[in-house]
C-alpha cells in the first residue's frame, strides 16, 4: 500500500513538474491568457455608451454652428464696411477725370484777361468742351441722340407737341430743348424734346 501511495505521489510530482515546465518554457501561453483578459476589458472600455457618443456629436455640431455664425457675422460686417467706403468714395474716379478740365478752364480764364479777341476765347472754350466730353465718355457717359429720331418714352421727355409738321414728321423729334445723357446704357437724364403731331 505504501508503494502505491509513493507511486501516486511521484506521478503527481511528475505532473506538477511538467505543468511548471510548460508554463516556464511557454511564456506565451500565460501571456495569451492575460492578453485575452485585457482585450475583453479594453473592448468593454472601447464600446462607448450611445448617449455619450450622441453628446460628443452634438458638441461637435454646436462648435461647427458657432463657427459658421461667427464667420457669417464677420462677412456681413466686412461687406457693410466696403459698401460704406464705396458710397463715400464712389465719385473719386469721376472727380479725377474732371480735374484736368478744371485746370484748362482756370488757364483759359487767366488767358482771357490778356486778350480781347472773341475768336480765341471761343476756340479755347470749344477745346475745353471737347476735352470735358471725352472725360465723360471715359466714365461711360454719352449723349442721347435726338436729331431725326423717333420719339421714345424711354429716352425722351416730350415738353411740347408741334402740330402741322406733316405726316413724315409725325411722332418724330423736331427739336431738342435739353440734352439727355446715359451712363452705361442707363438713362440718367431724359432728353427734353418737341415732338411732331
């Protein structure tokens, strides 16, 4: 009986030694058991609560919305400032185009005192007028042609009706009492005309 107990004990020792040697020889097995436990715990931590996920998304959307509102507000302020500057300094180009004409008129006035010849004064005035008209044309201003034109309510303003001019002059512009002007094809002043009846 003692021999059987001794054999059993020896077999148990051998089995314990084999188990110990397997764990010491194969550390991966022990790591695998530990890593499997770690992955289970990390999976639990990675799986967020749907409420938490939704709250994070709401925060991101709120941030985007606030940034968009601030950006639009800055854009609105910038455009208002630019618009105010345009209104304030919008005539700068026109004034710069007219300044040389003013210089010519000042010179003509100075020279007009030195001469009594009306032809010279008339010629100077014509040159200044032509220069002024070129300056206006460079800004997009042009005269509305009225000579022999059909009466057009978009371009002309009838201030007088002239009866008895004949059928060929009916509805035509007979005389221009005040010249009309267009700015870039927009009428800024209607031509005041007399129309045949």
